């Protein structure tokens, strides 16, 4: 179901005033400099921050309508959220982390295989790599069969080579998920590689000229890390299986 959002919120020094939509099976990237309001926008989508004025709908379901006084709690919005930091439970192993949001063990097994971490299912979180942790976080976010997936700089904590592999894997399978995906990133190469729609944001507003005017250091960020938007090599972490079947929760 399509995600539609119109959001306003007064911040320190500027006001967020933005509208966008994202179709199922597509990825929309919010790009822009640090402090532009991107993370605040995605947190308002999730219901973790309160806008001053907003209308957010997912298909026929109204998540938020400040004019009519409608506001669904984060849990009732049925979304998956992957934070900049790994949102994993350190006392649980990989399998139990993925299973946290669903009782459907068949779906857990499918996600473990989809993300190439089935062989690590009994491993403690502290004993797996950064890329494996992020794959676990993505599987955890998808376990409850969310209607929307929110990704807030999900690869920023990874080393350059692992970031490249994770991007490639996500690009291969975003259409299969068939839900709207919103990605926050400051990396233009990452946005161009993954996104169907790119929304540049500066001081909370749509800034279509920002990619042309931004510092070359931002444009060159990924090339310095060895990532190329045309490089689709298979991940050494193990490629995702093709055409997986994911049971619903």
C-alpha cells in the first residue's frame, strides 16, 4: 500500500515542511547534509516524534491527521525500522533476535535464509560481524511483516567493503519485499544506486538543486570507500537467495 506523507515541524533555526509518497516495491531516499531534518522526518513517520501539522497515510489507513485528531501509536502503524545503531538485543542469539516480532517460526527460518545468516542462528550477537549484525537487524525489522520499512542510515556504521555488499543485496531484493521503503542517507552514490525516487532535503524542505551544489567531498564519499553504483558483485557474506517465499506472521 502506498505511503503518503505531508509533514510540518518547527525546528531550531528552520521549519520542516515536506510532502512525498512511496509506492509498494519502491525505495525513496531522503538525502541531504547533516542537520537537515532527515532523521526527524523518518521518526515522525514512525510516530516517535510529534509534528506540528501532518497527514500520513498508508493505503486506506490513516496513521496521523493532526487536523482531525487521528494518531496511531508506533506499534499500530505496523512498520519496520532499522536505526543507525544496531537495534539488537545483546542477550539474545541471532535467531531469537529475528523471532522477537513474530511467532511464525517458518517466517523466521525464511528470513534467516533470505539474509544469509541461517548458519549463524545460534550465534551470540557479540560473536558476529558488523555486516551480519545489520543483516540480522533487517531480518528482525521484516519479521512482523511490516507495511512500510524505514531505514535510517543503516549502513553508516559498517566498513566500506561491507557497506558496498549490503547495498548490493538490498538493491537486488527491494522489489521482492513489495512494501514502501524510506531510506535516510547523506551518501548520493548510495541514493542513486538504491532509490526509485530521491528527495533532497535542506533545512527541512525539498531542495532539488542540492545534489548539484553539495560539496564534492559528499559526492565523492562512496568512491573513496571503493563503492561504485555499477558494481554488482556477489557479496562475500553470501548472496541472498533468489525468489524466496516469506510466510506471513
